[in-house]
């Protein structure tokens, strides 16, 4: 009887589809592109996929993307976003294919933004809110807001906040494990291991933000933690076992570290990236170009610039030497850091990664299956019958031209095409 009900749902549901996307090849859960197909969507869900009779003007469909690390309250030039800037940022995520994002270190106001997005008052992606990052106290943090971070100065206070987040928070618990010489407290391996084990008992993850520091990375790995944020220096590769690398879920936020070295010197990377974005993203030109140009003029001492370039090169080399990391890599844009603009930064991150590894179908598991399942949404980054329809429609094959991600033709969020401008509602299913 159950099989009959499912047949009726999927077959007859497809006859009354809300949307039909015709003549496309889509990324299958196995990592291959399908034959030319029509995709039928009903009540947010993909109800049927059939071979298409339409063989001309073939388009490409990917699952929509998830960004596991954004800070909506910060802009990319060192300031704070007001409400209008946040609305632009949220729209930018959708324009660039991100239907799901995870907010880290935003204030309590983020709950109202999430509510307004969920109710349709504000156009934007689905938002999951991380609890306040737990960070050890230091002189550097004396003036930091307790609305953004949970600053702790002893083990008991750490465990009290950890237990609160374990009971009330989302799937991942953010730990900012920065080793500060002037710190009054630090997370040792025993404490990190204890929190990891207790989090696992509740099916939760300890996400360790290492700030690319050697001791922080080693402490995290030795204590059994396998979810790390920030990149790893190539020299550290010899100190990390092959088993640890195989198990590692890394969110490298490379675009953040690359942008730290950008200046407006002609023929340098900062100037070249500015011209690239001008030529490839209309949204950037409309909303962000002047901010980018102004901040690019920031002077960086030569000694510091040399160090930044050397470290960034080492981060790339670590990934080049360890292609196994691609299997579990998680996309986090770090948007809100210097020149890391909301929405755009995630696509820039993918472009950087595409220059490190071969661009194949499995590459797109990074912003979809890997990242979405980590964020624990009902959406798992997969295109299949019975799954929520969060989709990107592209004119070109992204495996042959990754820059097409800057010019996505159409975005579907929960089965509905995202309308970036107002349009009349149509009763008949839209065939696209």
C-alpha cells in the first residue's frame, strides 16, 4: 500500500508540477552529470526526472550552494553593516547561488533577520545561526562584546558555556582556539578532547577555529577533533598523520587570507582581482566596486606583505600535496573579512580551489553535499527525486568554465524560482 501511495505522489504529482525545468543536464548524487533531462518540482520537492525531448540549448543544473562561515554584521572594508547593507548581502548570496548560509559571531539581531527571511519579509537564503564562539580570554579581548563571543577565563566557565550550547545550540559548536601569549587561559588538549566526546554523544560537532596557528592545529588534531576552520601551512603537513588527513574536514577560508595581501599596485593580484570582478559580476559593479577600490588602497608594510604572500603560498601548497582533503572539504567564505564580500567571496573561494585541484564533478560536492550536510539543514546538497529542490541553472558547463558561477542564470530555493524583481504570480506551471 505504501508503494502505491508513493507512486501516486511522484507520478501524478509530476502532472501538476509547479515548475518544470526542461533540457538540462544535472549533477547526480554519484558525482556525474546526467543525460539531458526535464526536472519536475511540486511543493518544494523534486517529484519526477525524465529524459528530455528538448536537445537544443542545453543548460546545466547544480545543487545550490551552502556557505558554512559568514558574518552578516561585518562588511568587507572593516565596518559594520546596517539593515540596508544586510539586505544587499542576503540578496548577493542568492544571486551567487547560495540558498543556505551559517552565521558566525553575529549579534542577537540575527534572529530577527532570520525570522524576516523565513516569513518572506526579506529576500535571502535560509540562515542557520551558530551560537557565540567560545574563546579564551586575553588582553586583546578586553573590549570585545559579550553579545558576539563567549569569552572564558577558566575550565569551569568553559564547560558551563559548552554545556549550554550543547543543549540549546545547532549542530556545530564553534571554538576559537587562538594561542595568545598575553592570554590568561587556554584550551588544552584534555579539555578539547572532553568537549569533543561529550558533543559527539549529542550528535554534535566541535568546530575548531585555529587561525592557522601551529599549536592550535596540533592541539585540535591530537585531541581527536577533525573539524577545523582556517588553512594549514605546508610545513606542518609532515607533522600530521595520513589518517588524520583522511579524516579531516577542513574549512580553509583561503579567500580571506589571499585578500589580506591585496594592494592597488598595478599588475599585482589585488588589482587583477578587481578587474576580474568588474568583468564577471554585475552585482559587484552595482553594489561593491567603490568599496573594493577604496579599501584596496590600504598600505601594507613591505615586510608584512612579504610574510602574508609567503604564508598564503604555503597554504595552497599544503592542499596541493594533500588532494585527499577534497573529499571532505567544507566551503566557508569568511565573508565580512577584508575584501571578502558577501555572496561573492564563496564563489571566489571555489575559483581558488579549482586552481589547486582538477576540476571534476566531485569538486562540486564541496559547496553542496559536504557543506550542506555539515550545516545540518533538511537540504543535503543533492539533486534526486523526493529531495528539496534547491537548484542553480547555468548556461555553460562549470567544469569547463568555472567563471560561469559568477553569472548564474536562475536560482531555485525550496522549489520556487527566486524573483530578484517583483513579478506577477502565475497559476500554470512554469516550463523553463
